[in-house]
């Protein structure tokens, strides 16, 4: 049977049960009574009052406007979320080179979530899979920055399953256990307010040497809510994963991480904020380039809304928020990889600044890293952007970044570009 023949049948299967449900009587009304041919009561137009309709009629569920959403129904236990990121950037000044530096790079994220209970399977919990493909070329070879210009820059292009994990919830979801291949920045060392910035430093740059994009690794994590406002998370990762085709690396290094997250509201104006504190410890190991030394680090993060617009809601918050992060590390011995003894981030994001553009975001931020590669031994980056939400599926984001002494070695650089995000 061809697809075009199958689609009408599928539509009938979906519509017919709804038609039956619409025609069914509710409760016990009319039970045991013969049906009559009485005409339904007609309400004159001048007496029709929408506010007297049942609540269920006034709040009809809105359809999912994503392009591929009709193909699958998350109520059946499978949720598919495809997102495509594309961007065009150029190194306008400084860095390593400007000639030929206008480059396109793209990332396809295809995530699948499986709820085994809704799928009526004899398997507890849920599972998730993330497939990723990058193509094109970033500006790494033209700018030379340690804080990569783009968060979708994977150095070499990848086509891989980046995440594949199984999650179990215990004690009425008071304790969550997750095992499998995971990106550490999904649950740790992340700030919601900085999520719209393009530079990799506002997420977790590959240069940080942690198991995140583009090379997550196997891990075990535990998460629990100690109270309504305090969450504790702990995890153990296969560190410095070098065998891309295998399940585990052979370097023997393990990364331990723990984080406390405190969510609060200010006494005045009830503005939300998040304060996070975490520690990391990495055991020694061996890679072809040399020995991995023992290292210890800690990080502090804060996010705070300073101003909330009058029409702001929990689903669509509008207003001004700031964020900051500091992450120093101490390494016991020489590392074969470039070290970042400490880094810092700070910035702001304003959602709904312009009238009639409630979902647009404007932001500016600064990132600083201390290095040990010679030169100035530091790098400073400034980013400004405006993200315009065109419709439910598409956003366009012009972006400008200035990098002072990329990697501490190269002339000051200015990169400009534009990103689009398409929620399929």
C-alpha cells in the first residue's frame, strides 16, 4: 500500500473515535431512555454568551505547530524532537586569518524520548536518545580562540549517537537515577539565562576538556530534591574519552562531580533566582599524548531576574535577567592538554524588550579564561546578539563577537554572523 493511500485511512482512524466520543452521552443522563427525534434547542444570537460555556469548551488544547509533530503522538510514549541549527559566520578582523573565513556550519539534533509506562512495556522508567550531525566548517582555524565562536562547532564533523541513557525514578520521583552516555552540561555547569548565547563559553566549551559536546561519555548520575527549593546532583563520568568507537575509553581517568542548586525568589517583587555550587575531581590517567594529572575544581553560578514585565507569565517570562559564573581548577602536575586554570562569565538577557515582540531575546555577555600557553596567558571575549522569534518554528539571531588576544597568542579578532533555528 502506497503512502498516499495509507494517509486517508489513518485520518479516518483518528477522526472516527473522536466523532463517536462527541456523540456519546455524558454521565447517566438519558440512561435507559429511548432516543427521540426532538430538535436540539437553538440559542438566539443575541442570547449567546461565550462566558457561560463549560470550561473545557473554552480551553481547547492547541495543536502542536511543529512541522513533524503529527507523525507521532507523545501520549503513546514516544516523543521525537528534531531541531536544526544553521549559521553563517565570518572573521572580519584579526585572529589567524580573514581570507576565506566566511563559513557555514550546521547541526541537526534529533532527540527521542521513550516513556515505557505509556508504551505499556514491562520495563520501568524512561530512556532517551540524541542523534547529532554536524556539517560545514566553523571559524576555529581562522580566529584561534579557546572560547570557540559557536556552540555547535565540533572541530571535525560528526554523525553519531551523542546520548543514550536509561532513567529510573524512585520514591514518587524523589530520587532519580540515570545511566548511559550523557553530556555533562545537560544537568551540570549550566545556566538557563545564558542559553541563547552562541559562543561556546556560555554553555560548556569543548576546550574545557569535560565530557560534553561533541564527545559525551558513559556516566551514572543521581538527582534528588532535598526540599522545594534545593536540589542535589552527583555524577561519575568516563573522563577524556579517546576511543570514539568504543563504549568506554582506555585512559583510566574518572571525573566526579557534585552540585547543589538553590532556587529562590526575592523578598521584594518575588523575582526568581538560582544559586549553584559544584565541585569536580578528576583521577589520573593515560592517553597517547601523555599522562593525565589529578585535578580539582569548584564553580559558583548565579542567575537573577532584575525586572519582570507586567504581562510576564511562567510559560513566557519577560524581563531582564543577569548571570555570572566562576570556575577555578587546580591541576597536580603537567597536562598534555591546554589548561584553563580559571574562567569567568557574566552577562544579561532581556526577553520581550520591544513592544509586540514578547518572545525575542537581546543579550550581551563577557567571558574570560586564564591560560598557560604563553603570550598574554589570557583571553577575553564579548558577545552581543538579538534573537528574533519569527514564528513557532523559526528564529533568526544576528550575532557579534569581539575576542581580545585569542588563546593569548593572536591579534584581537572581530567575528560577525547570523544563526537560524528551525524546530521541525
